[in-house]
């Protein structure tokens, strides 16, 4: 395990302390019989068939690939061109998924979470969701330390170790902190979880999507990503806010990147 710098230790210590405090407050609310987050109380929306089919095809391909390689294999480190291509592909896929959704009737758009009503509260819930996920994610991550090697870490982080220029860092930020949260939350929470909740109980749908989300990231990252996925699923189920889950996911990825830079 690499040495941890003082700034990284301070950041981690602050986040863990804040996370434990939020968990204590959350546990207190549950003990008192109060809801953690009030239900958005919106009618379960319909997901456009084109977006649903595209996501199901994508998830199927990911699961088939997972069956042949369940863990990170430490393959070729991506180049800057690979990252730029990934950004282009992610942007196009996001547009291909979101356009059919936003062209539906306005009530469907709002119920799917595409609105900025009371956006400060949506954003604040996203920040709280991120803080809440810190403690369980780090606890789960610590159990995977024996299986972690320099080649098992994410390819973008390996690229950053080889090329720490500002241009490379900017493209990695675009890919991991901006586009990945937007695309993954659209796919897994807005489309897949909503679609599953129309044919299965909400809790089972939430858990199934969380397991799939974690699994496609492969071992050992799948283990710490499972609590993150469960929290993201719960946030979306309760708030029906795309902005909230994107903020949580962006902060999570940004913190991982910041720790890597440190």
C-alpha cells in the first residue's frame, strides 16, 4: 500500500468523521420512528422503450464481459486518446438515452427527476448522500486491501501516475467526474431502477440495480461500490431527483481523484 500523504490523511479523517456523525443522526431519526428522507410521493413514471432497450442491451453486454473477467486484470493502461474517445462515446450515449426521455410528456420528465425545482435542496441532499457513503465505502474498501495491487486500480488512475500533466488531468476529470456520473446515474437509477420498479417491489429493484452497478466495475472495486450503489438507489427512490444522485456520484468520484492526486 502506498504511503498516505498528510493532506490525504486530513481529507480522509474529515470525511470519515462527518460520515460517522451523519450516520449517528440518521440512526437517531430511525430510532425515533422518523423518516430519513421524506418520500417524493410522485407517481412512478414510464420509461421510454428506446432508452430501456438500450440500457438493457448495455447491461447484458457488461454482464457477459464480467462472466469472462470478474476481476480487474491489470491490462493495458489507457492512453490520452483512449480517454478522449471514452468522453465522446459517453456523451453520445448520454444523449441517445436522455433524448427519448425528455421528449415524453412533461409530468413524466418531472417524475423521472429532470427538474430543478428547489435545486438547492436537491444539491444539499446530494452532498449529504456523499458524506453518508464515505464510512461504509471505506470500511468495505479496507476488506479488499489484500487483493489490491498497482495494476488492479482503475485504468484512469494508472494513466495519471504515468502522465500527470494538466491536459491529461483535465480529460480524466471530464471522463470520471463529469460524464461518468451523468451517464451511470441516467442508466442505472433513472432508467433501469425505474423500469424494474414497475415490475418488481421497490426494495428488490433497488438491490438488484445496486448489485449490477457494483458488479460491472469488477473486483476488487465492486465490494466498496456496493454500499455507494445502495445509497444512490435509496436517494433516487426517495427523492426522484436526478440532480441529487449526480451530485453524490460526482463528489464521490472527485474525492477519489483528489486522493490519487495527493
